[in-house]
C-alpha cells in the first residue's frame, strides 16, 4: 500500500510502498501500537509510517547505530 508522510525532521513529503493493509493502518491510527498492528514491518517501515522519517534522516537526527 502506498503511504504518504511528511517527515517530522525535514518537512519533506514522500510516498513509499509499505507492506501494510488498510485494516492494520487503521488499527495503528486508532491506538494500537505499530508493533502490534503490523508486526511484520521492519523498523525503517514502522518509523516511516509513524513519523515520515527515512533511515537517512533518522541517522542524521540521532546519529548512527552503535
């Protein structure tokens, strides 16, 4: 499903294809944690759904993973 989000970090709007169903997205939007609503998503896809941030933006904002 195509998901469009505006990054909380850069304010850039992007669209990505995310493996999430409308029902899973609705569950998250109505209060279920993203980890429970769509447990198959990796951390990068979860972050994009929640904040619109890409892995590159995440690294810039919080630094590289250790």
